[in-house]
C-alpha cells in the first residue's frame, strides 16, 4: 500500500475520531463480536469478524471493509499497524455494524492468494454480501462497502452487480483504466528512483522499456 493511501486511511480514522464525519460525538455503545466463516464458492471459505453495537438504531447498517487483493488479513495489518481494526472500532462507536475479513488464502480463509485478482477478489466480496443479504440471522441488513486502493476497485465491481448494496465508500481507489494506472505508477516509481540515485536519464529509459514491453513479456510468458 502506497504512502498516500496510508495517509488517506489514517485521515479518515482521525476524522471519525474527532467527530467531523457527520456525527458531532461518539457514543460508547456496548458491542459484541462474532467470527464467521462464509463459503463464497465450492472451494473457498472466507473467515472474518463482525462487530455489532447492541443498542444503536443503526446496528442493521453493515459496512464491509475491503482491502486490496493482496496478502492482507482482516485487520489490514501493515507497517506494524492494524488499519481496519481501528477503522472498525470507529464505525462501531457511531452505531454501525462492521465486517472485516481475511483475504483468500490469508489467516483463517481458505483458497490460494497467489492467484487472487481484482475480479476474483470482487467475487469473494459478492459472496460475502449475498451471505448477509440472504441469511435469516442477519435479516434486514443494509449493506455498504468501503474499499481502499485496489480493494475499492473490487468493491466497485461487486456493488455494480448487486443492486441491494446501499452505499459505496472509496479511499485512494484508481479512477482510470488499468493500463493507464499502470503507466502512471511505473512513471512515479522510476521518477523516484532517478531522483534518489541521480540517474534520471537511466530511469527514463527504464520507464519506456517497462511500459512498452514489460506487460507484453509477462502476458506471453516469455
């Protein structure tokens, strides 16, 4: 996860904690958590934690936290921080229920993370949504998705195919096509390397090579 995405996520946590996101103050709701295992397809079970406030009028509004399709656990642990753990607690203090989960092949979730893509990640998110929408134990739930970075892209795909998703929150999510986004990321990567080592011309040549030939070589398996 890039530094800008980290900054945006920490900013959201700060805004929630300071009461600037729509409610003037937090309420210390009593809450309870429960571990769930959700079969999203015949070969993959997604494990996660749901936290629900006991008395809140908004407890049937569920926010599902979606991390990028990488090796992230349910807390989106990185840089010795547990981003989704903090974020979930902030939402629960405002009376909302939250579900966060281990990505496929990580933590207690089954399947392989090595082959996880934006679209297979979206399929897992869809399976989670359908579980809550169709489960008698969670009858009447309104579903919202909060995705960060490429997790936001997967959330967009899932929400576009499930009309009953009520809201979509995106943090540092790419707003352009994949190839355009790849070029931008490669450009910034080599610009920073050139500035770091004082080899800007070399960095420029590497950028041209990578953006013109890198993905083609990869896709052809050469």
